[in-house]
């Protein structure tokens, strides 16, 4: 009908304009019939101009352009003669506008949620293409709820004023669940092995835990069917079945029950044995190096999946030597009679490539130099694949950006342009909390921090903790790149006051620091200097021995050398790498306190399977006074809290005096193992099952006296900042210790 109306309009225009004995100049262009659309919209798509000769072909094109706007049922044109020329008039008849949009038959999804699927909105001009897109969105919403056979239609109800109501009719289907996957033709690999790791799988496992990735929900993931097919193919290719054929998965759904059945047909063929490997044009690499990269075994089944991994590794090896466009071509000769194969790798290195220019894009706030100094490559350097990868990781670890992309563009025979695109995010954090203690009563704590101050890369943080019995203020400033060199300068200023039952303590201090990074910024060596003034006034006539030792005013002057080593793939959510540190304190270079303290910490992350990450960490520390001095109580070790022994309250894993006061220890040991798993990866929501072990001792380590806890922790990198919730069971409770400890921490971006 639309085509016919358009044809009639064009024919009328053609006949009318053809009736003119000669073409005249256009003196004016008018639009008639438009009510809800403006004249300028129409004039913006026509090519006829005032002052030009009236041209039938141009008017014909103008009518098509106006019609293609999608707002009009019919479009026509005619000309009125005047003494000065022709007035060209376009006459349109608008499509109706939408008054209301309604849904019928929906029970599983509310009207409010279905509104999000609308591509056409009230007061819009009726557009059937947008209606069809809306229907597709609604069907997609039902498919996400496993109602795959849901059908959607619509009707238009005319109302006065050239308007219509759109009514979507929804016929909901039953919830569909994968009941079986029929793999047909597999003889040498079991069905259970082929099904392992597929995105589509039969529903099983404790249903209450089906939100976890390894408890199968039975949901049909249509977009993953092809990747599942490739996974099955790869399982055969790993075992040398080079001729394997796997059909596209055939999905059938029972209308009455919603049960989903998937059929996959396999023709296995025979496994091939790898007899020889040859290379061509491999300089400057060696045959030995390439064989190590390939990691293929002769006289064993030809592992094609390993071949792909090896080629990627070899490509990177050439890329690290400047051959950005190296092409590794595997030529496989099959002996189908004897089922053997030979492999020849032909290398086309191309020319060595240099970085001609580095272009930074997307940084509105962050200065260019803050980004450039993190890059492993500079303009004029030879191309390196691994250095590009490390550069991206450096930028991600800054935590200034939502995403970082590094692309290269060829600009000459042996030159490329490196394009670094960053997507900035908020880097300020506001943390605020309200608490209550039986002694301190109500209190507030908070901090404001900025890790990219004014886009300069400088870190700044101001924090405070105020209660009726205490006050704490802390200001930290760190410039991680002094003069654009990997040298960090820091300054920490703090003041702390605390009124206990028996004493009042006031401490003020300043801590400058300097450090330098080595080995691609993985190793940091530095030193801090701490100068603090502390006063402790006793408010009791019968102080404990340990408290009596702390009475008075004193100055502490200390050097604090430290070494850190960090190879984490991501500082926010690491899945691989090491984080280790050795921190020492030597107090007594002037001042009143004399003690030595050392803490060795290490942790290791390693990816496992199903998205799981293994995590182990440990810490050991020792402190010792000298020159007749004891270790001050505020420098002793205390465990307990969400950062170490989670089955114990904060700082309550500690030796006690005769009155039951926690006095800290001179030795500590702490270890933890965690199994980290994704709950909702898209939301960066993760869980962790953990087991902690450790204790604090007075004079010496007593490994026969260890405490234990285990539990569950949830971690969410939310838009408001990191949130952690842990519930832990004390596996070795004593006296009045709590057996179950709940702990929570969070921050908020601003």
C-alpha cells in the first residue's frame, strides 16, 4: 500500500510538472499539511532551491527524500505560476501520532519493565519499523527469563485527532529449561567430557546456588551455541582428530512444557600422529626457540589447539623484535591413509617497524604526560608486542580509567602510529561511616581522597575519625612520578587523640618518603622517615604494668626502609601474579624510643577453572626493643578484622594482661587461603571462601598455639566504591570470644 501511494504521488507530480511548457525559476518553496512535524525538517532533505530552475528529476528526488523521513503517508508536489516564476509546494499527509502504549497478556514481566523495551514512545509519529524493534526487544526480555516461545503481536486503535493507541498482545510461553543435550556419533570422547565447559548445559546442582557459574541453570544461551560447537571441535583437535566435523546445534522446544532439547551430530574421523616439524625463514629466531614455543610432541596426536597457542606466542616473539606484521603460516600435510601429519611453519616477517608517533585520545582530565610516562614504548622505539601489552596493564593499574585500548595504524612501510585511547572515570572517593561503641558511644569516620589530583597523577587523601572519646586526622600526599621519573615522593601528616578508661594519648607526626621503581615498575625500593611526638597521661591510681611503661611524653625518630615486588595483572581485581613486601622500622636515631620491627608479607593469585581464582597470602612479623627499652604498645602486633583474621573482632587477637587488656605482642604470624569466584562478573560482584590461621605472641613464636577461622566474603566493586562483607566462624573460640563475626567495609566515589 505504501509503495502504491508513493507511486501515485510521484505520477501526479510528474504529470503536473510535465504540463508546464517550460521550466521556470523557483521563487518560493512552501510546505502544506504538516501539523506535528516542522517545515524545517522537510526543507532540510530537499535539493530544490529558491533561485534555481524548476527541475522535474530534482523534485522527484525531493519527494522520495521527504517520504523516507518516515513521518508521512503520502507526499506530493505541485507548482503555482506567478509573474516572477514558480512557487514550489510540497503537500504531505502525516502518519498518525501515538497517544498511548498498552500491554495485554503479560504476567511474568510488569508493564513498568516492558516500558524499557519500547523503541517507539507516546507522542512519536507512528513508525512500524520501531514497533517491530520493540517486539524484538520484548521477545528478548522473555527469552532472558527462559520463556523462549513467547509471541508478541500488536493492534492499532484509531482515536480522534489523527492519533492511535498501540496495544501489544503478549502470549507468554512456559519457562524453558534444557532437559537434554543429545551428542550423537561420539565414540572416542565421552559425552560428559564433551559437555564439560559448555555455556549451554542441562539443569543440575543445588537449585538455591544456580546463580553461581558452576551450578547449571539449564538456561538456553542462543548466542553461545556456536561457541559451544567450537569448544567441542577443539576437544577433538586437541586429541589429533583433524577431520572432525560437528554439526550446528539443532534446538527444539516443546510448546506445552517449554522443555529444550539440543541435538549435535559428530563425525569423528581418525586421530593423526605428528611425524615432523619444519621451519622456513625463521631468522632471527632459532629452531630451538620456536619448538619450545610450539610445545608440540612428535609421534603423539597432533594437537591443533596447542598449535594455535604456539603460533600466537611465536607471533609475539617476532613482535617483540620489531616485526609488527609478521605472518606465521602453518602448512599441514596429511597422510589420510596412515593418519599421520607433518607441519611446516613458513614465516613472513616483513620489515622491522618503528613507532613514528604516539597519539593519546579520550583524556579530558588526565594530562598527556601522566599517560605517556606509563608507556613502555616511546616515539622512535622499535615495535614490541609485549611492551604494548605491559603499557596497557600499567594504565589499567592506575585505576584512572574504565577502559584502555591501544591500537596501531600503519603509516609507512616500516612505521606505525600508536593510538592510546582511555575512557576516564571518577577517581575521587568519599568514605563515610557512623558507628557506636559501648565506651566511645556514637562516632563518625570518613575520608576524602583523589588518586589523580587535577589530572596530574598526584594522590591525595584526607581522613578523619571522631567519637566522644577520640579524634584522628590524617593527610597524605604522594607524587608517584617526580619530574616524570619513576621516583615517588610522599608526605604523611597526622594527629591522633584517644581517651581510654585509664589514660589519654595524644600523638602528632610527620612522615616524608622517597622510593624508586625498577624492572618495569615491578620492584620498588624506598625509605621513610618518621618523626612523632606522643604524650600519655594516666587517669587511674592503679595502672597496669604495661600501661605504666607508656606514661609520659616522648619523641620517636625512625627510619623505615622498605622493598615491594608486585606483578599483579590487575591491582583492583587480581587474578594472577605476586604481591610481596618487606617493611622495617629502626627507631632510635634520636628521640626516646628504641626498637626494631620487621614485617614480611606475600600473596599469590592464580587462575584455576570456571572463572575461579586461587589466592594464598601470609605475613610474619617481629619486633624487639634495645638499649633497655621495650617495644611501645602502639607498635606491637594485633590481629583480627576484615583484613586478616576475619573470625575475630578488630585487634582482639592479642595477648592480654592480668586485667584482660589487649596489650599486643612482639611476634605475629598470619596466613590465609581463598577460593575466589564470580557471582555476577558484569557487575564485578565476587565471592570468596576462606580459611585463616594465625596468632600473636609476647616474646617468641609458638607455632603449636595457632588460631583458626573460616567463612565467606562477598566483594563488590560498586559504582560507589569497593564494598566487602564477611561472615566468619571462629574455629578455636576461647573464653568470651564471639564464635561468629560479621564485618563490613565500604567506600564511595564522588
